[in-house]
């Protein structure tokens, strides 16, 4: 049994060389044009790049991969693994905020070499020169360099503890941190995913996820290679422009496995017309994994109802929970079974207790653990909680990463927790509960939890309720924050508005509707409301809202694209004080 990921890949190449492939679909006008790369081609290119990397002293440091999308990234990523070089997948920066994020990653990982393609090498080089590190950082376009001789490649000294890559966290609650994923972590989690979704060497995956995100990199790109299957994929932008393309790939290639976050399935339910669905056959789908963000029961039901006439199986959804710190997947539901729901009393949930009731708050089950041990722990006392009590999710097992790059104190606090002398456990920062069957239900983020008048409120519940108030809010992004005014906790809602759908309702009228609905439905003081244009709410590269960033922007009166606001006087005083405070 191989102890490093490269040896496993090489074994798959020996078995399936020219019989399995990766097929990328690039945009050509409104059409998608296929580009295919067999396992044998991929292995040859990875060996050639690994030989070239062995001549570059900069590769003794982590190497950043800045690729737009396509097969070039996969070649480069495997080339780094083949060379024993630590890869750092990252998004190509395109605006000030993304540039700041990637610059932080540059500095944190002490990057000296950037791999990319000729199409973006020049602007990247200019950006790096303007940003300062030009004297120490080189940019190389892997599609134009003279590669090494693949026959000169030799497997470096690798084992399960060898660092494979740094997966930078999305930064939804803090600055990005580099999760150290080892070869052993990759092998362990790929085995857990294979067991969870029942994949084998007959699998054909279909997807569009970004390669710099853990779900896109491991779940979409690497898992087919691990099991000996095929992958057909396209860029995230190709999907967002025309969501039906995702389903068309599934239909065309008879794909049986796909995956995505909840918002993508929501787009499928809302934005694909009957005319676009006509003639599609989705009966090949065996697994449609939903994870990486809160899973909405309404979305699961809407997609199942919408696609059932086109063959989408009733038990296709695989609900899952995981994170970069556990490589990717920790839990998953059962293949072929309908999603598991749990309706609980809202008041009891505020007390971190689970009391089943009819018509209460509906939670979605994320399944049972695969390849790991999960405990529910009181985050304040460090004591394990009984079944039916909400606490912090702690995880141990071979998929738990080695820690954060160059952050020993945070690694100790996050990855080295103990429980009654047993451990180490990863403290996920997520809140959840297990039922009598061992199924996990994720209820929210520990840091996001709102405490108002002594009550525990989950921002996701309020955000979902706001989205349902008007078509101009549905499908848009919003964030709910708690503001400590010194005397009371007050809620703040910042929400994007689709102005074309506001119809005869005014922006002040929409704000009042939000204030009244939140106050009535959640029994709180009417919140402050800031309505912004599309893209006014900060998101991570994976689409998660950045609460910490939005809070800071509000307090500094720097929220982008404000259309209208109604602010509680106490919250306004708080903001005025923050703006006046010296930096």
C-alpha cells in the first residue's frame, strides 16, 4: 500500500494509462470545446515539470500556483507533488481585495516562485513588481517554458508525513491561514471519500468547482485519479453564466458523480428554464454531493422536484460536512437515501438543546463520520456533551491536517485539543449535534453565534428568513451581525438587492419590511438595515460571506454600493465612535 500520493497516482497510471482521462471544456463563444488529457499524458507532463522544478532553487520554498482554470493547473499541481515541492493553490487576483488576500498568502508562505500560464504571466509579473516582492519572486509560464526530460525523473523521498500542499482557508472569519496537508492526509481522506460515495474505477465525475478550493481540488480533481475514473469539467465562470451547462455535461458523458455547494444547486432550481431542461437525461447520477456551506432543506427539495421529471434519482443527494483542516470530508449521508431532516423547537435550540417538534426549525443531517472520530464538546468547559445537546464539533483521525503553516500557537490551540486525556482533536469552530443514530447536524459557527438578550440566535436562520421576504432579496447575499452598543446587543442586516425586481416597493419600504419581519419572527428589537447593490457583501473565493470584514467596513462607514440604510441611533453612535477613533 503506497504511503505517498505520488506512488498511488503512478500505480493508477500503470493500470489505466490511456483508458482514463480528464476532459476540460473551455468556452468558445456560447459553446464549450473539449480538451482531453489521458492519465499517461498527465503523468508525462507532471514528470517533465518535476524535473524542471528540481533545477530551480526557488522551489525549496512553497510554490504558488496562479491559474485561471483548465488542465494546466492539474499538470502543475501534480508536477509539484512529483518533485516533492510544496504547492500553494491560489486564485488569480483580479481586484484590490483579492490582491490583498493573495499578497497575504505570498508573505505568509514565503513564496519565491509563481507558476502560471502565458496568458496571465505578464499582468501577474507587473502586479508582483508593484506590490514589492519582485526582487525575490519569479514568475514562470508552464505552458511556454522548456520542460525537463520526463525520463530523467526520479521519485523523491516521500512518505505519509511529507507536506504535499498548503490549502489556504477562505478567510471568512479571519485572515487566510495555510493548512498543512500531508501525503498521508490526502490518501486517508481520498479513501474516506471513496467509502462514503461508493466510487470505483467506473466512475465519471462532472464538475466546475474552483481548483484553489478544497472541494474543487480534492473532491473534484484528485478523487477520480485516486479511484481510477474519468472527469469532465469546466470553469466556475462557465457554470455561473449558464448553470444548465453543468447538467448538460452530466447528460452528455453519463456522469454518475458530481458535487457542489448549496448555492449552486439553488441556481439550478431557480435559473434553469423548462426549455433548457427539455431532452436532458439525468438518470445516470448516482451521487450529487452537497457540502462546503450550510445545506438548505428547501434547496434539496426544490432541486429534487425540479429535476425528477428528467431522471434525477430521488436518493441522489449526498449531504456532507468537512473543511480544509480535515483535508476535505468528515461526514456524509448514505448513498441512495433521501436527505435526513430533523425538525426541532426553536426556543430549545437557542438553549443549545434539541427538542423534536412538528413545524419547528428544520436541520439537515450531514451523515455519519467516515475515517474519523467526532465528538460534541462544550466549547467553554472542554467536556463532552450527551446526544441531543449542541456543542462544538471536535474531530480526530488520519485526515486531520498537520496544522497551520508557521503558526505554532494557533496550531496548538486548534489541532491539539484533548478530551479526558484522549486526543489530539481538531477544534472545528462549528456547532453541531448528533442524534441517536450517530448522524451529525451542523447548526452554525461558534464565532458567528449571535447572543441577544441572553438568547443564542443563529445568523443563518435570520439571513434565510430575510431572503424569503421579497424577490429582490431572493438569491442575493446578506449578512446578519450583532453590534454591542455598550448597553444592548442590536442586530444589523446588510443585504444585497436586485433592484430590477423591486417593482413598486421602494427601498425604504423594503428596509421596513425587513425590520418588521425580523423583529416579529425572532422576537428581537428591530434591526438596523443596510441595503446594498449586487456584490456589495464581501465573500471569500468559495462564496462564503465574510462577516468580520463586513463588520469592519460598516463601523468604518466603508460599505460598498450602499443604496439605502436605516440605522438604530445606538448603532449609529457606535459607528461614529469607531470612525472617529485613531487608527
